[in-house]
C-alpha cells in the first residue's frame, strides 16, 4: 500500500472538516473568528517511554497520543478545534485501529483531524499537535498565580489511567469562573507545581494531597501521568470543582506540611 492510499483511508475515517482546508494539502487552513485567541500544543507519545506494545494496543496508543495533547488544551481553558497527527510505525502496526480510536476521542471533544505525516520506523512514535480557541486574553496561564490564591487539583493523584480523560469541560468551566492560572499534571505534582511557581515567581504551601485508591503519597506527589488540572484561584471565587490542596505564597519555597518538597517528578532530561 502506498502512502497516498493510506492518507485517503485516514481522510475517509476523519470525515467532513470545518476547516477552510484540511487533510490533503501542505498546511491546514483555519480562519479564526474575531475576538478569540488560538492556542497550540504538541506532544510526543513514544514507544518504551510512554507505553510498550505489550501493555498497549494500537487503539490504546491512538487514544493516549491525542489525550496527552488535549490535556494541554484543557489547561488553557480552551475549546478544541483541530489536530495534526504525525505517526511513525513498524510493519504490521494496526494503523486503522490507531486512528479509529484517536478519532473516536476527537469526535467526543468536537475536534477535527486536519492532517499530519506518516513514516516507517522500528518503533511507534506519534506526535500530535492540537489547536484550541479561547476568548481573547482569557487563556489560563502558568504565570498568573498570585500570593494568597488557593491551590486546587481536579482529581485524585497517583494512579495513572490507561486511557486518561482530558479535562476539557473542567478547563472551560474554570476559565468561565474567572480562574487565571492553571496547568495539567503530566510529570508529577511536585515537579509541575514547581514549574507553575517558577513561571509566576511565587511559592506554595501544600496542606492536603488527594491520593487515589491504591496509591501511595510518594506516587501522588511524584508519579506523573495523572492528567488532572492544577489551578489557583483567589479566595473570593467560589470553586466547587476540584479539591483545595494549599495556597500560593510570596516565598519562593514549596512546602508540604511545613517541610520543603523536592521536585522529583518525571523529567526526560534529568540524570
């Protein structure tokens, strides 16, 4: 089978697109409406790093590849618009299952597949670029946390899901409530909170950690792959979504029950 034949099959699976131009050209074309910002993210999903073919089917990999990028869109409080999928795969890989699963998640999130790239390789490598839209100037940012804000997380931590559910609806709801600062938890609470605090030039004091059933405190703090939303809000905002876990401080330190918390989460480049 030639690449053009495979692209035609994927285009038929994806169906109609709201884009000016989607799969089949060198670039997808989107004509945004006035008074909105577009947000873009890109995430690798790599065999033997994020999954193995012993533990994940092609359908699992397709779902995970899109879910990881959608989690970033959720953290901005954005509505998904389209994605680009680049996939490298070995002979015999069930590419139809990969895309059927990815597209099932895309349709649930009202997201279009606009194109991408295909290649042969000895392992499965997927790179998914997602675009979302948000009212102009309203995207939630890592750099918007303020001293005195309360700190929240949307779910329990420490037990990575085989098929994580991107918190798109939660992100949109939080943005509409007036939340300004958020990020997704993909590399562990201790490391991701450190990143948020660094971008906002603040510190944090943690007083409670919501631990998933069967997980340890160590896993909840440092395990990663939770794909929940970490966010801050001033006390005057009434937040019913999520669990309060602490507060933002002027100090640059991050403390758990008064003791320094070391960022031990997952880092691709850490020794």
